[in-house]
C-alpha cells in the first residue's frame, strides 16, 4: 500500500510537535549562553508554555473520530482525555522538580527536555493504532526515563536504578517486539483494528498467533510492572529523584 501524506495529519499530531519544540528551547538558550544554566523558573515556564499550547491543540482537534497517517494514529474522546491527563501530570512534575534538590541541578535544562520528550512518547502511545507505533511510543518514553533517573544528585543509587531500569526495559521491549513479529507473520498486519477482525479465527487455528499475543502481553506486563514482573521496580523507585518517581508512578503507568 502506498504511503500518502496529508497536511491534516501534521495538524493532528501538532501537540507532540509543539511539545518537542518547547523541549529544545531551554537547551538552545543554555548553549547560546555559554553552557550556563539559566534561572530554573524561566526553564519551567518554557516547558509549561509548551504544555499549555499542546493542550490547546488537543482540545482544538477533538470532535469526531479522526485518524492520521492511514490509520496508524487514532484521535477520539478517549485519546483526547488521556492526552490531557498526561500533559497535566507532566506540568505537575516540572513544578515539583524546580524545588527538589535531586533535580534542580546544573543540568535542569536537560532534565526538562527529557521530561517533555517522555510526555511526547506517552502521547504517541495514547494515539497509537498500530503495534509498531506503540513500540516507538514506549521506547521514546523509556529512553527519556532512563536518563532522567541517572541525572539525580544521588549518584550511587540513581546510577544503579537507571541501569536496572534499562536492563528491565530492554528485556521487556525485546519480548514485546518478538511477539509483534509473530502477530505480523500470522495476521499479515500490525494495525490493531485489522488484527481484531482476524483474531477470533487465528486464535483457534494458529498457535503462533497465540504465542505472539502472549509475548506482547508479557512485554506490557513487564513495562507496567504487574506482579510478578516487578522485580527491580522498588530499587528503581528508591534510586530515582522523588519527582521522577511520582512521574513514573502516575503518568508513565
């Protein structure tokens, strides 16, 4: 199938684009300022402006059921409200981080950049209607979190937590992607709406499809840290800065 690009697709995903552009503003100012960290209040304001602008675009996009990039992304009432919740939690995280010793460091611009990009990954995940896009959204979010955990002033515990979370996340991603490969091989597609159309038949006739579904569910269980796949999560939460722990326990989950 030929890929067709329409400008309405860019408008629908504009909240994520605006959020990413807002995330690079503090970094750009820091570089132009001789790598000197600016006032943390100004850095937070830049982030909040991006979050407010993204929220406004999400509200402007709401309405009837819409799709983008040939059905890879879906925009409906559930995605609208979930996106707004993600942005609200991200805004609270930035406000809490400004007053926290473990995050209010000489790398605060980088910290805000990573928080906003984790939110971008969450938005992609919320909008996703395709297993590959879901994987991309999870990885954008996860890679930002690995770095956020490691940026803490608590060097020993934070580095241990970041390493453990990276190992756990990589293991979960590998399982998830392996399951997606089996589903694609049996169903012939990674689009969720098309998979649901053939899932009933494949579940009774193809064991490889069931195996792929089991791997995908297993990978998600690791990502969400559902018992008994939560082995290192307490260590990760203990070693992370408090605002990052709150961010992971709410928005990420």
